[in-house]
C-alpha cells in the first residue's frame, strides 16, 4: 500500500477534528437530555419528602467527603464500599416489600408464602415502573416509596455519620447528620433515575442499570443487540488489524547493520542533567503509591484494622487514614509519578536528537520541576486538609478535595497542572526548534508537540463543571479527561515517544519512525476519542451513546493489535542484538509496555466493554484488573523504561550496572501478573457470576467480600503486591545510587557526540510505509 507521511498526517488531522466535533455535538445533545432533578418529591398526603436543593447539596456532600473513593455512584468510583445507586435501590425494594407485607398481610415479607410474596413483588415493581413527562417538576411517591425513602435515609445516616467499622467507615465520616441525609437524598435520586423510564422510552434513564429484577431492571434489547454487533465487529477489527500489518508493514527496529551510538559518546547537556531530577521525584511518589496500594488491598481483608496496629500502638488506622483518603492518594500519586517521568523524558530527548541546547533551558527545566512539586504537594495537602475538615466554605473544592475519582485535587491545583503541561510543551518546542524549522508539520518532533498539546487540550474538559453540576453531566466531562487521556492522548504520546526513542537509539531512521507513528496515531485518536462514550451507557446519558460506544470501543482494538505486532518486532530485534547492544534494558521496558497495553487495554478492555458483559460487571474487580494492567503495565512500564534510558546515558560508563534494575523489572512484571491473574481477575469473575444470579447490589455487598473464597483470593494478592513493592524500592535504591555517578555536562555542538544526521532525512517522495 503506497502511503506518504503527508497523506497520513492529513487524514490524522481530519479524524481528530471530526472526533472533537462529534463529541462536542454529543455534549450539547446530552446537556438537553440530562435526567431532571424534580423541584419536589411529595408523598400521597402532599408532604414534601425531598427537594432539588437537598439533592444538589447531597452531591456536594458526596464529593466533599470523598465518597467516590470509598464506594461508587452509577457504577463509577471505588469498589471497597457499595455502589450507592445499586445499594439504595436494593434497600428501597427491601423496605417497600416490608411495608406492603405488613400493610396487606400483617407479617414480615420473609414470613409470607410464595403467592403472597409474588403479590407484594408485583406491587413494588408497579410502584417503581413509572415514567415522567417532559417538564414535570413534582414527583409523587406512593406510601410505600415514602416509607422506604425515610428508612434508607436513616440507614445512611447511621452508616456514614454514626460509623460502621465492619464496612471500613469511621465515625463521623460525614461530619453532620444533615449532610448524611442529603447524601442519602442524592443517592436515592440516582436510584430513582435508574428505575424511572425516560419520557418517550420503554427503559429508564440508565438503560435499566443496575441489574435488579425485583425493581424491574433487566438488560434492554438494545444492550443485547449491540453486544452481538460488537462480537461481529471484533472479528472484523482483528482482521483489519492483521491485514493492515501485513499490507502496510510497520518499520521494525533492527540492530544489525546500523550504527548504534554508544552512551559514552553522547554529550550530556545541562538541561538533560536537570531533566534527570524528575526521576528521584517520581521514584519517591511511586514508593509511597505502592505502599498505599498494599494498605488498600489489606483493607479488603481487615476493614477495621491493619495487622494489629490498633492493639500494639493504640492507633485507629481506619480513623487516621480511611480507605477513601488512601485511595485518593494512591490514584493521584500514580498519575503524578508517571507524568513526572514522561515530562522528564520529553525534556531529555531534544538535545539528544538535535545537538541543540537553548539558552537558559536548564533554568526553565528547574522551574517546571519546582512547579510540579508545588502542584503535587499543594494538591495532596489540600486533599488531606479537606478530609480532616480544615477547609470549609466554598474553598473546599478550589484548594481541597474536589472528590471525583482521578480528579480529586482541588481546581486550583488542576489549573497549576495545566499550566505545567503548557510550560512543558513550550520547553520541548524550544529544544526541538532547529528540527521543527527544518522538518514538515508532520515530522517526528512535531508529533511530540502535538501529543503533549493534546494532553493539555483534553485536560481542560475537567473545568466544564462545578460541584453544583448534575452528576450525569459531571461524569460526561470527567470521562473526557480520564478516558481520552488514557485511550487518546496517552496512547498518542506512547507511539510518538517510542518512535522517537528508537530513532535516538539508532534502531530506526527518522523517516520510517514518522510514518509508523502517524499511522498508529491515526487509529489511536480515531477510535479512542469517541470510544470514551462506552462510559456513558449506564450513567443517565441518552441512548445514542450505546451504538457509538460499542462501535468505537471495538475499533480501539486495531491500534492495540498494531502496537502488539510492533512489540513483537522489537522483541525480535532485542533477541538478535547481542551483548554489545547498550540499550537492552530500556528496550525490555518498551516491549513490556506494548505487551501489557495489548493485554490490559486490548484483551481485558474489550471483554469488559462488551455491552452485555459491562451491564453486569460495571464497577467490579474485572475493571480493577483492566485498570492495573493498562495503567501500570502500559504507561508505567513505558515511563520506567524512559527513566532507565535516561540513566543509561547520564550515568558514567564505568559506574553503569544493570543488575538491580533487571531485578526491579522482573519483580514488577511477575508481581503484576500475580496480582491480576491470581487474585484480582478471579474475584472479578466471581462478582460477575453473583451479579448475574443474585443482582448487582449483591455482587458489591459486604456479604460477597466476606465469603471465604473471596477472602482467600484477597490474601493471594499479597505475594504480588509484595513483589511490586520490593521492585519499587530496588529501583528507588538504584536510581538514588546512580544519581551520584552522573557524567559531567557539556554544551552539545552539532556533530559532536550527537546524532542529528538521523533527524534530517527529509525525502518526501511517495513510498510504501515499510520503505526506508
């Protein structure tokens, strides 16, 4: 297939703009279709049960108290606690049954015989199976619903204000009874939209999710149909991926016949040495993150304790560091350490490839590093202070804890991170300027700028909502940031940075790398942006997202197949490299990243995004397995590989050793495999079975987690977690040691120890993608 870099780049630009237009139009349409919050909910006697103000205040209480990192809402959040939507719906059904059983038969529901229970069940489903009309502002509960609402509210006040250590909830987790009641009102509103039919539709606002047959919630016909279509598309996507790889062969790295620049012949510029300072920062953040990961895993075994700490030291671990706070830190630290290494790598590569050191670049790198530290410390401190109740008033979400998973830090610190992305892009632009001036707009250096710019662009979606925004639209914009980063901008950055690194290693010519990067980016951005809509199926978004999410989520497999083939090619190159190849270890990390990307994002991602599977598994441990394999396996390993590459070049040749880093590499890989395949995925499959046979709320219940087999599987995670923690501290030790053996710096000059000749191949003649 004859393709030029120019053609691929033009198509990529058109596809990216098209995706943003589709998602922008979708945002406008979704805002018109958002589930309403009734001004009042009244009982049969006209008494007001709840108002829209109470529901909106309940959402604020939900975010302010970090409840999204304890349990989940509409399936999104943490899995330690229940899903509040499914839990309140299940409790509502339970209390309505008790009301009708007592009213009609004078007995408890459990004491009734089969026919009488069936009669009660019909009355409950009839009450819950209603709809509303467009513009309806007042909702009338039946007597049973009004009773159930009151009972569920009291349950939540007792649990989240009074405390429930068996559930890992400390006393006064929510500071006041009033806030706890408002949170219950908010959770019950999400349950209401889950069983109330959308106007003009035969299913609820959430496509009848969560699964609860007793409330009338079962998979819709569209869910089944699009699952079948997804399976057909899967076969097609695999076929297309293989066909593309065979007909448009991606350039593979090779180590024979190519002059590989030895590390000791490469100048270390002042800005590169400054860029290596991102590595110890990332190492420290990583170490704390994995320790918190071990704590979080243990909380599933001992929800009120930690290996007897209470008895030995008299410290209540749940009260001092509850699950929600630990989970917030764990997530944010993961994002920060990976971002730190990517930022450092992006600043390290330009002098390596251009032989150019801009004036005062070292100073600006230090400014960026300082800004990152301020944003990290400020954001995490704000989260802790907010959780301890030290930040009150409107500032709680500005400088404290915004309370949304992956976007926990206050808005001020998010703005700081955005400014950091912009500053980083500017510094990379300065470093690549000689190359940017010479190459075309679709060149490799331009691709890095575009990838960095897209990360910042998509991050701005997190500024389109406030705590007062309807949770359905809040989730719409949140997933723009979370998913489009991961499946769009981050994947784009991966293929660009890997291509750039292979060129810097001397394993690919620039011209070949540009074609491969643009080609893979075309499919990454083409499927990953609209593919975010698979997160909209069960959260109250309109029906249009079901077909869009199904089609584009399935197509996301194509670039992952290409990345897998590329990783296989990289492995072949590594296998024939011989002992003299100086970049074996960084190369191993790149290959591992491609493998885990295909496995975590591709195989597990496709499985859980099949609509019918996702209907039952949404918010279960299967998602945990997917997230860890994709986030740490793909993005984490690439970041660690870049750190290893930077250290390989920056360390004095006589002091370079790989033994400890190799230990860390295998400890991480084996530990991740044990965690995912021995513990996390088996728990997820058990949850899937329980969700299918007993209902979704049962799969997320404390009773499920306390099953003997599930507890044994939680303990089985301990070896994997231990290996990952050991690997991290081995890396931290070795990295600190190497920081004291860095080579002296010198300002590079073109042709002196650099490889700029590889970066100026500007032959634009049409050629096959595999043509050098």
